[in-house]
């Protein structure tokens, strides 16, 4: 008894395995981001929108986009939360934010969070 495997049967088997993997394989879920704060430029992101007094900029963006919106600060994506009640609701479980990276550029822009 000889076992002959044709090229077509190998291709069909591989195609079937691929289709089964695509149909039932692990699927990555990316939750949707909040609406962006306008057009982000390729290198600087939304930094061009920030004025020397950033409070007025964030006040205008809050009036236009709501309490939660997305900004690209250079190459770093950031979700901005405005409003105390929204902030309180968003940070009920604050343990999930302990391992986030410090934003060196944002510290430079805000002078270490001290403003002017």
C-alpha cells in the first residue's frame, strides 16, 4: 500500500487550517478611544494647539469635545479627562495607573506641573 500525497491536498489542508485559525483563533480586543481633539500632526501631535497658558486651551477643548477626549502629545497617546465628577468616576480603581511611564516632555512644558 503506497501513500501518495498530492500538492493540492497539502495546499487545501493548509488553507483549511488557516481559515479555522482565523475563525476561532485568539482575537485581540481594542476598546474604542474617545474622540480625538482635532487634527494631529505627524511628529508633534496636538502640541501645536497648546498655548502658553494651557488652562485656556483645555477649557476650549472641553467645551468643544466634552469631558473625555484623546490627544497625541508628540508620539505619546493621552486621554484627557476634564471635570471633577468625570475624573472621580474614571479613577475609582487607581491601581491600574501605577505603572504608567512619566511624560518627560509634558514635565518640561508645564515646568514640573508648576505652570508659569
